[in-house]
């Protein structure tokens, strides 16, 4: 299998690493990084529920919440989105020594001792990104949903895929009726005028929904409740 889109067969034959440019002890991260936080071994837990309910995050990463391919605003301002998604902006680079600091608590980017290494890794990253394969993957298409509905709600190939699928099991009248309702709804919502208005409305409602959603319920009793219960049976 390729590593970083680079064929590995020659490296396997020569018993060498396929990542010749990798600096094994250091890690460089650039730009905004959502969900950049250190959590405990039992995360998520009751403190997570409390944190979200008090609007301190974590909300999902912005690129993970989309409607018809468009990102949904999770909070009223970009700054508030960053705060509630625990986003750290590394800008030109955050640098960590993953051997000496495996949990990545210390950013060495501003340390003069690492200036040359920082410059070297930034240059290497720039060169590697020149050949970055990032094709235009097109837009969401309702045709994919049509094929998925035919295949018992399973997403898969939908372009020139007539011979790809084995025959689906027969569907009951109720299943066929549900399929037709779902297909008609999706086609209606994907009409340009309806879609534009629908997405616009969801963007306005979505922000409020995220800020007032009931994320979960903590089933573990509070410390005070546990102490009170214990004292009831203490002589």
C-alpha cells in the first residue's frame, strides 16, 4: 500500500523507510487545529456533558458539520466557534518533540534553539505540498441517494454502476412506500430554490440548536449524592 501516496515496493525491497524526509523526533503542525486539548483516560465523561451544556465545548469540528455540502455555523462568531471547538491556531507552525514530549504539551516554535529546525521543516512541508493531490471531488448529488435507496439505504458507487450491485431482496409494500416518500423529499429539497432557502434557514436555526442542545445525561450520581447516600447507612 502507498504511504503518503508514494509507492513503497522499492523501499520494501531495500529494507528502508518510505518516509525519507520524516524527522522522527519532531512534529510540525500548521494552521488551525480543532479539538486540540488533553483529555483524561475516561473521556468523555460527566465533566464533558457539563462543559458542553455550559457552552465550553467541545463542539464537533466545523468541517464535520455540513448540510448539502455547506458548513453549518456552530456559534455566533468565528471566535466563539474556535473557543467551543477547542481550536488552536498554529499559524506558520507549532513544533513539538514527540520523543521527549509524547503528549505534546510544549510548543517549541518560539524557542531560539529550535529556529533552524523549524525553518527546515517549514521548507520541507512547503516542498511536499507542491505535489499535494487534492482533486475537485465535485458536489453532492441526489443521484447517489437514489441508488442508496434502491440498495436498502446503503451508499456506494452510483455512476455507471448498473452491473456493480447484486439484485436487492424484494421489498414489502411499506418499504416501497417509504422509499418513494424519501426519494420525493430528497428531490424536492435538492431543487435549487428550495435548497437555497432550506440551507439558509438551517444555518440560522442550526446555531441556536447547537447552543441549546441537550448533549447527554450523566448517569453517575454527584459526589454530594454519593456521600449523602453513604451517610444514611452509617452507624
